[in-house]
């Protein structure tokens, strides 16, 4: 079956149109990253504006001046509206992630990405005019609508990229989703600097700019080819699929790819299209769905969001004059190591990188705990914590950051893939919401020892990856699915460990 990949080298399969299609698709990922980070930079300014709109800022400021000098005490209503402004983004993503599979199959991958951009543009407009009306209502509504867009986009983009990429490039191309996300986060951090857009006069602009990637994507998508797998397996249009492959690969020699899709279609016809409920009830897909969910749970419960929450405070304690620039430095590390992951993922493999990333993050969490506990006793401990933050982020972007987004598309055949991506996306958004809502309270309760919790979780996730996560590098979709089935069909207890290593942990020879 390994011969299905053909004799073409990865470099020859990397065509200009393939790069163009991937770039166009990940503009949705860029907006997702921008949406994650954009609300944080102008937080104090927006909260102050909320106070003016709600007519509570002046009294609270006076009370603060009497009791705490020049410090402004936030009114509880401002805190409530601000918390809702942040969390509604995840709620919108949780809800809309359920519709990824339906839209992808009904409209097709390209048309679905094209249509959902309307949510991105509407959300950006609502936030961009926030200063002209009830800002708290407009921002909350805009964040909710943007979250709806991102919930769908984070499912469609990895699905489309996974289906248009040749087997030898699927991992590298899939990593582009995470690269675009971290670029979006860094872009929002830089534009949020006070001398750029993060000031009282221009803060609506930084929120409104989130619609620009959607406009650019609308312009570029008509020039991209539809997924050949969708055309052939879902619609049965072999000639259209062949033409799409010829455009993507830059060659008329597409017979091997068509043969691969034909085998996959034959497997699907035996089991038909899977719904979300059928996927959970199917014993054949029990192992891959557990793996998919655990990968997304481990990504969000790894503590990466906690790191971003703590980073500025730790940099301040290290007596840095401008801790915000150090935080931006963390964003730069994000991008650098995501780019490194692009080159490593097809060499080291998904499973190896994921284990390396989780194990490294676990060690960094322990070091960070030590640094935070003793930073008041030893000045250099703050710098130890700083180093641990940068290293933690580096390990995250090597594996746990990008891999969950595209490996789900690899673990399932065409019939089950939309439902699986729907479930995984909902899981990711739900975990994101839980961490965002619960972490401040856990951090307040545990103090610097909060990272011990993450260290324990990361250790458990590392063990799970070692024993249960398959290596998908260089394997066709059919080979990966068959690997799970062979594992399930093995009935001799004495050979259980050998079977697991053979089918779930080994690389292709």
C-alpha cells in the first residue's frame, strides 16, 4: 500500500497552487489567532470605556482615590461585562463547531469557507463601531459572532488542507494552520501597543481590523481548487476530482492518487456516512475518537493559556522596564518554533513530536513552579521562571500546538471525517472555555503551585501518547484506518503489547 504514494518526491509535489490554496485557507486561522489575542491588549482602556457608558466609572474612581491613592476600583458590572466579552468568543465557537461537518458536506469545503466569512465581517463591524453606541453590547455581540465564525473555520481549514495535500506533505501543510494562529496572536499583540492602536482614541480600530483576513479570503477563494477527495468520494465526480488533482500537483499523472481515493471510497460504501452519534456508538471508531479527543484535551489543559496569563506578571517581577515587549517576545518564540515544527513533522513524525512537546512542557512546569515559589528569596529565580516560560512555549509549538488540528483528519476516513472534526472542535472549544473561566480561581487558590497541576496532567498526557497515539507520518488515510482495525481485531492477549506497538506506535518502514 505504501506504493500508492508514487515516486514523486515531496519537493516536486509542492506546487505554487498548493501553497496558494493553503495560504488562502489559513487566513481563517489567522483571524482565529487574532481574535484570541486582540481583546487582551486594550483591556484597561475598554473597561474604562465600559465604565463611562454604564455611568459607574467616576464614583468608583473617587472611591479608589480615597482608599488606594490613584488606583481605580472597577465596578462589579464592568467586571461582569468584561468577563462576558472575553468568554462569549469561546461560547460562539462551541456552538458553531457542531455545524462544521454539515456545512462541509452540504456546501463543499470551499463554498463553506466562503459563506461563513459573513460572520467574520459582521462581527468585525459590530466591534469596530463600538465607540459610537453601547460599547459593551456591541463588543459582546461582535465577539459572539466572530466566535461563531472561528468555531466553523477551525474545523474547515484543517479538513480542507488535509484533503488537498499529498501524503508526503500532509503534516507540514497541516502545521500551517497553527502557524497562522500564532501569527494572528502576535499581530494583535503588536497592534495593541499603546503608540499604535492600543490607546483610547483608536482601540475600536484594532477590533474592527479582524475582518480584513475574511475580506482577503473572499477575494482569493474562487481561485482555489475544491478538495479532490470531496469531489470524488462525496459527490462521485471522478473527472472533476482528476482535474483538481492535476491543478494541485502540476501533473497529469494522478492515477495513483485516484486509486487511493477509490480504495477509501470502497471502504466508506461498506459503512456509509457517519453522524456524530453513530461515531460514538461505532466500535470500529472507538479508539480513534478517544485519541482525537485526548489530543485536543491535552492541548488546552497543557497550561499554555495559563502561561500567557502569568507571563506579564513574571516579567514584571524580574524588574523588566517594559514587560509587554517580553510578552511579545513569547509570541515571536511561538512563531519560530511553529515554523520549526513545519520542517520536523514529516521527519520526526507526529507521535514523536507530540511526546517530546508534552514531556518538555512537563519539565518546564516543574521548573516554573520552583522559580515562582522561591522568586522572593532569590532574585535569579525570576529569570529561571522567565526562561521556563519561553522554553514551555517552544515545546508547545513543536507538537501539542499544531498537531491536534490536523491529525484528526488523518485518523478518520472520508465518511467519518466531518463528524470526527466536529466532535474534536467542540471538545477543543469547550476545554478552552473551561480553562479561561476556571484558571483565575484555581490560580488564586493554589498560587505559584498551580503549575504542579499542569505538570501532573502533562505527565499523564505523555503516557497516553506513548501507549495510544498512532504514528501517521507517510501513511495514506486507508492505512491509518486499517491500523486501528487490525489493532481492534487482535484477540490474543499474549500479543497485545506487540500489536499495539506495531499498529499504533510504529512509523512506516
